[in-house]
């Protein structure tokens, strides 16, 4: 029988702190980003998406304290 439970997203983007958002991939802290483009770059280098891919996929990214359009100025 196939397991149909949803896996947790591989990427977690924490709530904004002074304009920066901490990024975790599979539980590993990979740093902070200040824009959607920086996040795409990090995820692209990790082999999780292309640099022009949308970042609103809840199967891949779990957003805390705001979504993919929430990038307060640093």
C-alpha cells in the first residue's frame, strides 16, 4: 500500500528579522536572505529549483511570519 501522507516541506523560511529571513534546508541552517531573488539563488545552488522558479510552492517551502511576498527592508 502506498503511503499518501504529505512530507514536510524541505525548506523553511523563518519570519523576517531586521529585513533578513533565515533559511533552513532539511533542518540545516543555510544562512539568511533579504529578497526572493537571493532565496531562489540559494535554492538553485542546493539543486532544489531553478533561479526563475516560483517560490510559493507549499510542498517545497514552509513560510513562517509572512509569505513569499513579505520582504521588509533591512
